[in-house]
C-alpha cells in the first residue's frame, strides 16, 4: 500500500495512455456521447500526472491553501483521486451506458468544475498551480465538446445538467470542507 500511495500518479499516466490507445477501437462501436464520457477518464488520468508527480499538488495546497499546515495528506489525495475521480467517472460511464446517457454529465462536469477551480486558483494566487496546464489544454476543450454533444442528445434535460453539476460541485465542496476541518484541527493542536 505504501508503494501505491507514493506512485499512484505514475499508474494514472500509464493507464491514461493505455486507455487512450483503446479509443480507435471504440470509435464506431460506441456512440460519440459515450466515447466522450470515456474520454473524461482518459484526460483526468493524464491531468493527474501533471498535478501530482513529485507530490506537487499536495505540497502546493498545504502551502497556499492551508497556510503551511499539513492539512492535505497523501492518503487523502489518493482517496480523493482514486475512488473520488476514477470511481465517479467509471460509475458515470456505466450510468450513461445502462441507465441514461444524460448521467454521463457527472463525469463531464467533474472535469469542467475542476478546470474552473484551477483557473480560479491561478487568478487569485497569480501563479501556476499543479494541474493548470492540462486543465486548460485537455479539460477545457474535451470537457466543453462533451458537454455540447451530450446536451444535444434527445432526452437529455436540465435535470441531467443539475445532477451532473451538483455531483461535481458536491465533490469539490467536500474536498474544501475536509481541508478546512483539517486546518481547524491542526491549528488547534
């Protein structure tokens, strides 16, 4: 487990590249909306390498958000990203395939909300933050394309938009609440 905690972002990179290599096999076999939902996982895996190699995001968050406190731990980062991102996007893909394609917007909004968070952090702090480049280069165009394509599918409604956006926002808000609670506990100690 210790090895995975230290190296998960490298497995994300390798997995992302392998999943990207599968795309030509899926083109034509899957609908464009389903393929674009799948691509949210691929680009997120690639993004996580830029964001987390050499523990960059955790160190950045602890320095600039938690004001030097060790509020964001390595196990928390892994939990947030493996079940909280990979798992949520996988569930969204299954829901889109077997329940309703509009539920794939959960994955799409997860990418787009994360993009907004990276851009907002860059603007507020007036500096680069780990993950900003792939958020702009991958998340923004692929996420926007997916949003437009899936939103145009007959039967995809505002309810799907609200569910997708709500889940993504709740995940990001949960992370901020966790950080604030950890900061409060560490400051009191």
